[in-house]
């Protein structure tokens, strides 16, 4: 087996080949990097982008960046604010995956990476947790000094519309059934939408975000970067209107036939907490129509490992209303060898 890094001229093509063949976490797109750096006001001090080849076939991709900034509170290892990405070639066997993991850890030792850590969390998602994953999890666990689990909620958009509806909570189903016909409209804005529509969507969502929060919560540049993502096709926006007035907007990052729920805002002028529910479901169906296979809604049950603010608790509860399944992630810490 061979291990190559992002400095190898073949890295990008082989990485993309593996991502297309794997069931990887979706958050890999070069257009996301600038946004997360600006959002967290942090530039990675170290980038680990490794690919293991079995003969000429890519079998494992490992992405991890190290951040250090006041905004992130402490030294953090992640992939642009999200868990480190571990992508496996589904056509390769478990034995091959285990050998590839050995290659990764051998390289991390050679460059002194593991020696620099002491109880610094490093998170990895396992999108397909099954018996096939056992040796990989065993390897990660054996290399760590402590570990904790976390959960990501994922909606399988390969399901039929009726199946997706059946998975919704009672409150969402009720909100959808109570929609006022003729007054509620929905529009999914993509890179194929006319320029004027894209510009209006960014402007309206920005205004709605400010009105709903009552203050400016992030820099102007993050909006400019998201407008660029929309133009490049790595972001879509679900817009909800009542009587031609915007009442809901939500951004979804898109990459490798998967989407990630990024941010949403809702009008405070409309009474009722369920205003977003029918529009989120419309977004789910619209993403499905685009050929997106999975929608990652984000973390769940974080209160099991840390204390949450009331706002975080409400967001977590909101994300659980739309069905989906939980996939497991491991948070590992390493002691100095």
C-alpha cells in the first residue's frame, strides 16, 4: 500500500474518485474552506490530507485540519468546523481498510503528530457503522487514551415522498396539513436560478437573519462567500413566503450528492413555532429532486457529553423533527507516547 498527501499531483483526482465511490460524510468541497476560515476567524495551522492506495485503487481518505483561535475557545482538530472526514472505498474489504488505517497512524507517528497531542479531541464520523467497521473502530480506539461518542442525524433522500412524510414528527405533519393554500409559496434557489433571483435570495435571507436575531452575528464576508458558493453550485437556499412576504430561509451546503443543513432564519412576525416546518420539508423534497441522496441535519444528543445552552437545546430538538437516522461518531483523545 502507498500513502500520498495533497502535495502529490494525482491527489485531487484520486480523492474525487474515492468520494464518488464512498458513502462519505458530505462536507468536502474546496468552496467550504474559505467560509469556515472566515466564520471562525481561524486559518488552519496544520492540514492533514492523506490518501491510501492499494496498488492504484484509492481505499481510504483522511482529512483533518488543526485550528487555534479565540473564537474556537481552544485548540481544535476538525475538518473546517466539522468532524474529520474518513472516507472508505466500499468495494474494498475490511482487511484492506484496517491495513490502510495502519498506514495512516504510521504516517502520523513519523511526522510527530501523535506526540504533539495530549487530551485534544479529534472527531471522526463512521457513516456506515456495521460489522464491517469493527476493525477500523478497534484500530482507532486502541490508539486513543480516551473516547466519547456523538451522533449525527442523516435523512435518506432515496426514500419515497410518502416514506419521508411518514418519518416526520406529528408537529411537522400538522404544520404541513395546516398550510393555507394560495398564501404559502416555496422556492429553491440554486446556481441555475437567474442572477437576480440569487441576489435577492441572499439579500432577503440576510435581512431575515438580522431581524430574527436582532443583531449582526457574523461578518459581511461570510455572506459574500456564501453568495459565491451559491454561484458555484455548492450551496442552495430554500425560501418560504406567505402572501409574498419572506418568512423563512435556509441554506444547505451541497457536495458529492449529499447536502448539509447549514443555517436558517424565520420571521418573528408570524405567530407559531412551526412556521419553518413545512418549508424545511419542501426543501427536503426539492433536494431529493436534484438527485441528492443524503441530507445531514447535524449533531444530536450533545447534552450527553457537554452542557448545552437553551438555544442549542432548541436547535437540536428542531433538527430531530424531520426523521432520519442517527450515525455514530467517535471523539478520541491521544496521550503522548
